């Protein structure tokens, strides 16, 4: 069988092409399938608000939905600490299987929760509890999917894989969610979808678990982790304790700030666009589904490219370039999008701006996966990568709720969005300039 050099530091180990392909598929699709489960709430925000967080104020109701989204994100660091320990101690593959199945079951259960009109305040309480459970498992998915592929592919392709996972996985998840949303909306009609059809999107979460099990069935363990287990050199009994030690505390803080900046760009572009197009541009559901499908297709295609450029120019240079570019592009694009309505010509322009926003917003995230992996040794890599990513993305994930609350009225939404984006980007740029270059330092 053909072999590829795995690029494993001082003691290189040959990895088969088949193993590289399987690890890449598992990393990308494992993360994408779980992001699909998370994206569901973004596409169903108006329906979730009406059924679980109803209020006389549409903005307060919408803020409740985004708060439910943020609650899940807050639990992800706990999940990454738990599953990161599991992945560092017992293997990336085992942690991935348990976490992916858990996410799918929790997501499907959300579709069965009675509405607030039926059981009162128990409805949002149960819904939030399931979001908390889902968040723990998603944190576990990050700890495994964000390490096993990077530790398996050849050195020169790690940036590409980082883009495939970080942005490509997100693009595929968004594309899948948009397609399901579009098909269900078109097939059921507005009234039926609003009545009970939205539940079908949650039920589809169980399919992602089954597909994940199929993908992971023949997956081999990370060669770097396997080699560490054989040598037992550098093996950590308490990876989280090591991560919080003086040796890594500063590394963790800087990683979290970088991830928070990247996550804010992501959640206030790809994550917020379905709501923005609905409440500001007043576009119909089918049109929004089409626009999001197109924009996520472009993210899926451009993410790997941006990731690979970090192999050419370095991780730090890509962060700086993305931050400086987005400081101009994102506010301008949203300002122009806010002026558009639902006319035929304007829909095409809105689609173009949505593509620009989604591609640019994801560009800041593309080298993060490989950068985090290069910051930690194998013995604590799953824990370090998972906690860094999930704490940062928990911060970024609260931004849609904060933007919505700060707006008070729909008319103020574009202005608040631009202010939050500009502030987050300023922090992201400062952090990017302070980062060390890590390219080629995976050990």
C-alpha cells in the first residue's frame, strides 16, 4: 500500500494514505455533523422564540433564543475538559464516537419538548437543560475531531486540514442545515412548518449520530497519540491540571482571546445572517435558505484555501491579514445589506453580500485548529485544543444575544452589529500581532 510520511517530529512514523483519508473525513464530517445540530437553532430562531420564549417584544423573544444558544456554548468548555482528558488518556477515536452520538440524541430530544403554551415555564426549562447536555457533548467533539486529523495528515497538509475542519466543516454544516430548512419549508408550507414542521429539523439530529457511527467505524487512532502510548514519554495523568499550570496558563489565555475574536466574526456573520435576512431584510424563508446554501458553499470551497495559505505565509500572518481585512469589509458589507429589501434585483445583491460576509467571517477561523494543536504537546493536546477553542467560542457565541439585546429595536440592529464586530476585530488584531509563529511545531 502506498504510504505518506506523517511528519511526526523527532521520531517519524509512516501513515498509510487510507488512514490519512479516513482521519480527514472523520475530522471534517464529525465536526460538520455536530455543527449541523447546533445550526438548527439559528435557522429556527423565530419558531423557538414563539414556542419556548414568547414575549410581547419580538427582540426580547429573539434574545431568549440566542441566550439558549449561548447556554450550550457555555457548557462546551466543561465538555472539552472532560472529553479532552478522555481523548488524551484513552484515544481520540473513542472520545469522538461517544461525543457525536451524545450530541445527536440531545438534539433530537429538543424536538419532542412541549411548548410553553402546553406546559408553561417547564418548556423553556427543559429546552435549556437539553441545550446544556448538548453543549457538554459538543465540547467533546471538538477535543477529538480537532486533533485526530491534524495528528495524522502529512506536515505540509495540516493548514489545509485546519481550513477543512474550521471553515469547511462549518460550511458543510451550514449548507446541510440550509438544505434541510429549505426542503422542509417548501414541502410543508408556512403554516404547517410553523405549527409542527420545525420539530423535524431537530429530529434529524439522530441521523447525524448514525452517519457519524458509520464514518468512524473503520477509523484508526492518531499515530502521534499511539506512539505516545507505546513510549509513555510525556504522558499526562491530569491534562487539565497541566494546562492550568504556570507553564501553559499564558498560552491558554492568548489562545482563548484569539478564538473569541475568530468566533465573534463567525457567529456575527454565518451564524447571524439567517436572522438578519429575516428581521431586517424581510426575506421569505425559502429565499433565506437559498442564500445561506450559496454562501455556505463558498465557505466550504474557500476555507481549505485560506487554511493552506497558512502553510505558505505562516499562521500569524494569516490571522493579521484576516483581521485587518475584515475590520473594513464586514462593517461595510452589513451596512449595505441593511439597505436592501426583497425585490428581485436586491435579492441577488443580498446573496452576494451574504457570500462576502460568510467567506470573510470564516477566514479568521481557518488556521485556528492547526495553531491550537501546535501550541500543545501530544499528552495534553486534546484538552488544550478543546478548552481553548470552546472557551473562546463560548465568548463569541454570546455575541448574537448581546447584539440583539443592545439593539432594543430591529431598526438599531445593523448599527449594533457593526459596533460589536469592530470591537471584537480590534481585540483579535492586537492578539494576532502578539502571537508567536507556530508553523511546523507539531510534536
